[in-house]
C-alpha cells in the first residue's frame, strides 16, 4: 500500500503542465484530486515517476457560460459542481449526479476532469455527461480539440485523451430536459453496481460495459412510441456487463432494466 517513489511537481498554468508532460513523457502523470490515481499508485497498478499537480491551476476551475453551453473547468471539484447555483439551475442532472459521488471528503478533493479522464465505467459523472452529449476540450502543445462524449470513452480505463494532452473543460449544452439519475450500490457512498442516466430522450448506462454506453435500443423504442415498461426491457441490449464481487452479469442486466424504467418514470414525472 505504499506507492513507488515519484517526484512531485506543482504547476501553475496549463502551459507549464504541457511543458512538463513534454519533458517527462510516459514517466509523467497529471494529478488532479488524486482520488483515483493515488489508490492505483498505492496498489502499484500505476507507477509514474513524476506527478504533475494541476489542482492549483486557476484557469482549470470554475463554471462559466459559453454561448448555449455551460463550461465546467476540468479541475472543478465535485463539491463545487454539486453546490453551484448555476449548475443547479441550468443542469440539475449534473449537480445531482455530483452529489452521489463517494462521500463529502471525496467530493471535496475529486474533480470532474479527473473522473472523466480516469475513464471508469462505474463512475457517476461520465454516465450523465454521455446522456447530455457533453463535449470535452483537450489541449496539447499544438492547440485544442473538442471530443464528443460519444467518442471520448474508448476502452477499460481508456479515453481518447493522448498522454501529452490536458483536459481543459467540459461543455454541457444548455437545455431544459426532463432528467433522472439512478444509481444502485451495495453499500452507501459506493461506486455504482449499475447506473442509468436519463436526459430528454437519451439514456446512458454505467458499469454495463468497459465504457459508459448509450442505451440506443431504449431510445429508439421510445421514439417509436413504446411505453416506458416495454422500452426499459431493452436496456441491456448490446451491453457486456462483467461478473465480479459486486454482482453477476445477469444481475447487472436486471438492474439496467429496472433502473432505466425507474429513471424514465422519474424523468417523466419531472416534465
Ligand atoms: C473512497 C472513494 C470513493 C469514491 N466513490 C466514487 C463514487 O461513488 N463515484 C464516482 O464516480 N467516483 C468515486 N470515486 C472516485 C472520485 O470521483 C475521483 O475523484 C475521480 O474518479 C478522479 O478524480 P480526481 O480529480 O481525484 O483525479 P486523479 O485521481 O487525480 O486522476 C485520475 C486520472 O485522470 C487523469 N487526469 C486528471 N485530471 C486530468 C486532466 N485535467 N487532464 C487529463 N488527465 C487528467 C490523471 O492523470 C489520472 O490518470 C471515489 C474515490 C474514492 C477514493
């Protein structure tokens, strides 16, 4: 439970972070809240030689507007997203989802950017961001690029970010949509065994594959006029849930159907 030795480097700007990534290459890892990376380092599943701490970069933190999007800095802590009056007013799904991440200690250190960059399918925020068709802004030494949520999560703990990029912000389209986030846990304040986010006609699932996924068959059935019960039965179509100490694959499939039905009903009631 003791990490391998590493050098700690605190940077004050995105440019300094990019310079450090270029200098140390594969030996380096960005550190935001440390609530996913440090546990991995303690298990020696990650052994970076250099940690580049980006948590103090002011330009990476906060919530602003840009056109018809809400822009959330990548190093914005979960607690800020949870309690921000602006997020609560314009994107209730995101504020609510943030409120379910771990416990208050986790929410006071962990960041939205760290959560999505970690790329864990059982994390909460990626599921809701996928349902909302969020856009992710990444910056490298050659400029910035935008990655759609649907293209961002590419494999088990893998994202479309390259090792020399910094995730700058997350843009959420402003739209008043009915919403719900359902999370099943085997203990309170735990990662999701399965989760389901509903935003308008979009449905996304967590822990039903290596990456968060959209329940496209449910969405199509709803568009074609299926009732909620019938549509929700399709929630586990095209999924590949694992069996592990939390749940069997079959139980996860059952949860996906039940949580999606509950979520669709809750969202409808909010209309
Ligand atoms: C006890 C405990 C309970 C938890 N419970 C939950 C839970 O219920 N639900 C949930 O969703 N999560 C949970 N988490 C995880 C938590 O949400 C983490 O905060 C989050 O997953 C990672 O964010 P971080 O800022 O701590 O990232 P870090 O751990 O600092 O970094 C994670 C990864 O992202 C990379 N990274 C970080 N920021 C950037 C960036 N701006 N650009 C590019 N790469 C970046 C890092 O290099 C690293 O690879 C829990 C964590 C703990 C310790």
